[in-house]
C-alpha cells in the first residue's frame, strides 16, 4: 500500500504544477484582456455618422448596421433592455452620430439630431465595472496557481525530511532495537481521534492534538508529525518486534497497519 501511495504522490506533482502554471497564465490573460475596456477621453474616441439600417441582436452580439454597409458593435453584457427596445424601434434612415473606443472597437456613444441614445461616460463606466469581475477572477486564478506551486515545494521538502526521519528509525530496527516511546499520551487535553484499533493486545490510536498528529500505542506516544498543513504522512513504531504504522495517504484515507497488514482505514475529509 505504501509503495503505491508514494508513486501516486510523485506522479501527481507534475500534474499539479501544470495546473498551477495554467491557472497563472489564465489569470494573467483575464487581467490583461480587460485593459482594453478601460474608459478613454472623448478626444481619443473615433467618430462616425451614417444612416441607420438595423440593430442586430443575438446571444453575445449587438450590431448597429448602417446603409453604407458599415457595422459597429455595442457591448452586449451591459446593454439595458430600454436601450435595446429603442434601437429596434428606430426608423431606418435615421442619422446616427457615434463614438467608438479604438481599443476594443465598441460603440460608447450614440446620438441622433434630437436626442442621446447612449451616454459616453455612463456606457464606459458600466463596461469597466462589469469587467472588474473578470479581473477579480484573474487575480484569484494567479493566487491559486502560486498557492499550488508553494504547496508542491513545501510537500517535497516535507517528504524529504520524512524520508530522512524514517531512514534513521529503520537503521535502529536493523540493529534489532524496538522504538522508545516519546512520552505518555496526555488524555486531559482536547484531541481528535482520526482512527483507532485493538490488535493482539495493542491499543492503537492515531489522533491529532492541536497541530500535532500522534501515534499512540497502549497510552504511549511513539511517533508524531507537527504542522498546521497536513500532507500525506506515516507514523511508525516497532514494539516487541511488531511493526505498527498509522497515517494519511494521498487517496484521502486515514489508515492503520499492523505488521504491514491493513487493520483499519477511513475516509478523511479534513
């Protein structure tokens, strides 16, 4: 079981890094792509006037068609229903005076000879406000990607230390030595039992006390793992020649092994 778990962990790291990098790139794309929708000054806008032909509406498209064949788009996601109704009811041949944002090619002002149909400042404010949500998504995606990269690095460092720790224990076992207990388990403090079992007279308890995971056998703590973040880990003890192991694997299970046989396991949500 342990060999399979460690292989799964190693195989998952490239996938996690791929997801992290993709998340960061996607976040950057979201942030940069919205820069074209920032408000501009009136002097920066491109002007056009012509005879109105029709206002075309589809799911994510709003297009103003002119008699000379020109077509200019209105940003579809901030369009008011009242504006759409007005444009659809507009008589053909009505002369429209429009301003376009050259950065995104959207119409940001529409006037006739007698009235204003789309306000320059308001239309840009609404567009900018709407796209701030995409910028927020982009920032979140970047943070998520960075978090995953930090997690992989921290996980790698942790497993390296765990490997060194268990190698040192294994060296003692080769010499035929049982493990000494660290201390007597304090039952007066609040703890969360992650898993427990009784095997051949050995009462095994795998528990978490504050930020410490403990392997307790017959009331004595034999191994522990400290840390606020919980990576996959195993806590081991050799007692009277018996190999006892408890921990949390990459498949999301708490488990207990006795002489390398699975005694108990349970899905671990947190």
